[in-house]
């Protein structure tokens, strides 16, 4: 089959990019011809790239122009078996809602932002553009993939999409790259490189966009922990100085290590005892399931689609509030008492969601698209 993927920026870093790369590799092994519609990309073997123009100096114009130019190519006579978009575009056969539902994100933000900020949501051209495109794509796209039941419910809630048009396919995980064996081979070396003692409890936070990912809540919770021999590793892009100052003001600055994004993130998981992501909104955090596959207990919020894999007290905890530092600290202390056993259970859970399952799910939808096109 000839399969085209839409990804505005295709690189080898980032959760969505890793996910797409895995899908592409699987389809290539099965002999499919792979095309990618992108504005910028990193070359990949046996993949045909197509340059899609996009205005670069303005965010909402960039989104609008990319969508327009993708549709111009597809509607101008592009011949394929299936077009799968990982971007907010309106002319694909399958849309993967990996970024969730923007209308839901604005609703969540409105609970925390001041009145003037909430008012700006209706005026900001970026939000208006995203909402307009989102409405059209959910109306027009024949098949939609949600990466969690949470996202499926939100799409139905905001846009009234028929339930049978939405398929939930959880983000799979590479069970070989992220494994329990890494703890034996990588744990001590990584801790030594960061001057972290063997008996310290290591908490890991992974996520770019520190505000949305809830780093402020984690720092506040760290100041309330009963367990004092704790080191916290923060990985991601963001205003590290702001959050380092928050930790210093709470007199726990010496507990934190801030690192940029890591190419070999599996080494960091191997050094951790607990993964914590008190996110305000995450359709399905890849980092959460990667931590679980690495044998690390996880704590996250209900607003993370990956929380659907977490059973309280068995492989981690899910907080009821998305910003309650006291509740988070309580659950972190509880996890420290049994982190080893919970980590093993987390691994067992992750083994139920290998990336191959996601590939099979997409293959089923692609075959459905092809059958519908043949009938028409």
C-alpha cells in the first residue's frame, strides 16, 4: 500500500516523532510505500518526503497555511491508499488526535487563569484558528484515533462526533529499549555521574512545557515530603531558572537537577525510583508508559490519558486534584515505601501495551479506509 503521513516537523526527537518513527518502521517492514508531508524534516531511509510550504513568522498563519497547502496537494490529484495526519489538518482519511482536544485544554486553563487571560481566549487568533480547524477536522475526517478514552470522551463532549468514528489506540511502548534490565546496567553509572548516592530516592519528571506539565506543583510537593533523602531530576525544555528559583526559595534547591532533553532517556529511567508528572493536561504521556516499562512506579493526574493504565497502590497513584501539592506529597511518600514492588507491577502493565499493538490497530483502520475507497 501507499501510505502518507502528515507531520509538520519530522525529526527523531520528541514523543510524537518517536511514535511516528515506530509506525513507519513497522509499515516499511511490511513492504508499504511511505510518504511524509512535512515543512521541515530529518531524512529517513526509504521514506519519500514532500515539502509543504508554511508561513514561519506567525504561529496561527503557520497552522493555517500548512493546512491549506496539505489539502491543496491531496485534493489536487494525490493518489494513495490512505493519508494519516498527526497535525490539525482537515483533508485526511485518518486523524490521530495526539495533541488531544484544544477546546478541553482551554476549558482547563480557564480554571487557573485570571479573568483578563480567560477573556483573551476568544480574541487570540491562535486559539480561534485552532478551534476552527479542530471543528472542521472532527466533522470531516472519516476515522479518528484517540490515544486515550479521556480524549475520546472530550471529542464527543465538545464536537458531538459519533462514537463509532473514534477508535482508542493507546500509545505503545518499545519494551526492549525501556526495560528492567537497564536498571542493572545503567542505574549506578548514571547516579554517579550526577553525584546521587545509591540509597537516595530519585524522583524523575520528564516533560517539555513545565507550566502545563505541573512542575510548580511537584516542587511544592517536594517541600512537604516526609522522606528527606530525595533527589529530583527534571528533564525537558522550559524556563529552568524560574523553577530552580522556586526550589531555592523553598529551601530544597539542592535536591533538584535540571537537565535538557536527553537522547538516551532510558538511562535516566533506569536511575529513578519514582516517576511523577502532575500535568494539567496530557492526552497520553509517552514518558509515563516509558517509565512504567522501565520498572518505575508512576504518579500522575486524572488529566493524563496514561492514568487509565495506573491502578492506585499497585503500579503507582493517580491524584484526584491536578494542583494539590499536599495530596501529591502524600502519594509520593506512600510510593517510596513500596517503590520496588510497584515498579515491577508497572512493568507488567506496560507489557500489555507493546508498540506492535498500536501498529496493528492502525493497520486495521488503514485496511478499512482502503475498502471504503474501493467500494466508492
